[in-house]
C-alpha cells in the first residue's frame, strides 16, 4: 500500500492539546508551508491556554490559525473539522510523579468527553489519537525493536507513575477503537521519543537536556550506569507521519508505531550531541550490562503507508542547532 494522498479540497485540522511539543511542531510546520500536501487551510488549536501561544510563541502565528481556549475534558462543543489529532496528554513526567492518579483521571476524562462531543460534532471527521509506546510495558531487553503485534506486558514492575500512564493509555486505546466499531474513522499512533526545536529542555527528556547543555556550552552529562537504548524522530518527520496516519483513519482503527528505529545508547547520543554542539561529554563507566530499551519497529508504517524516516539523530541535532543559534553547522 502506498502513502495515502489528501483529496483535492482544502481541509481544516483540529489539534486537541495543541499547545505542547506536538502542537508547536505542527504550527511550526504549518508556518513553513509543510502541510501544503494535505491542503490544510486552517488549524484550530484546542487547549486550556491556547491563546497564550500568541504571546509565548509569536513566530508560530500565521494566517489560518485559530486558538481556542477550552478544556476537552469539560467543554460541551468543539468546532467542525475534517481532520482531528487528539494529543491532550501531559508529557511532563513530574506531574505523574507528584499526582499520578489525577493525571490518569484527566486522560480518561478527556477521552470520555471527547467521545461524547465527537458523536454530534465530528461524525464526518477522520480522528487520530496519539497514544504512547508506554502501552507495551517494559520492553524486554532481548527485543531490539518492539512492534504493534507485541502483547502488552505486565505493568506491575513499572514505577507507579509509569504504570498509571500506561494503564490510562491502554484504556483510551480501547475507547477509541470502540468509536471505530460505531462507524467513526479513527486511528491510533503509538508515539515513542522525538526531538525538535520545541522539545522542552528543562524536563525529563534526556536529549532535551543534552541540547540545553550544548547551547549553553556546558558538558553533556549522562548519569546512567547501564546501556539505555533510545531512538529519536525529528519533529518534521513526526508531523508528516501523523498527518499521513490521520488521513488513513477508518472504521478498523489501524494502530501504528511512530518514532525512529535508529537504536542508539544514550551514551552514544551524548557523544554525538557533544560533537554537534562542540562541547564535551561526561559519561560514567558502565556498572551493568542490563539493557533498558524503548525503541519501536516502524515496519508496519513503512509497509502500509509508505512512510520513511528522513533524519538520523545527528542530522536532527544539526538542524536544531542551526535554528537555535541561527548559524549552519557543517
């Protein structure tokens, strides 16, 4: 199956939870004309404080953008849209550490209310829900790339905040699939790890912390004393993949992994970042060979949607560096 192409008419895209990294990456792509292949004439950003984007990120404001302050877990109506990407979930691990039950409740309330609204306001839309690779549970260290056919693992061994997040995402996936059973065009994207200009550089994202240190000229520090395998998809690829997947939504509710399959240790990534940002890396000696893996197989997206990954981690970091400091790094 080749990559799906948009129809001839112009379309409206609604981003629910569109004020975070995913939303900003979409607005950045929209402002650069990268959504032209899908003929997106308007983007509606729905978030609790969507209007704050105009002040915080004026560079993302462009004709065709509408900011709507609304809490999708409580609002009673939503605007009409042709395509809907539901990404209303906090990605800040600190919130799950300090108030995991509340965050879990918010995730479930968001999808319950969204389902109610969708039945009246979005019956004709194609809907993509952004889930997480966390639904698989702890990836076995013998599985280098986990795919969509993998059984969900036991979450009892996960730390509490990761367990609550994974369980909530699993339940939401079931709810979205039920919309498909009721005739809605839906799809699920199990998202892994990403990197881009708008990735927070002061949270739990290792590569975000590497970028922060690199921009400031500080040493890039790794704390792990065992192999930690990760992969990072560039934000431009993320947007392109999600747009292709929402276009592919149908009543069968297809599920796709989203991420890069370029598996590297965080130690290797730190060395690459240090080279790109022309600083040093501080990496402790390994004390254990037990591997921690969080890397997807994306063979299904390649095979069914014709999608490919455009940038390696090194290429992604060089693109980000160029934009952050306004120079091109060879």
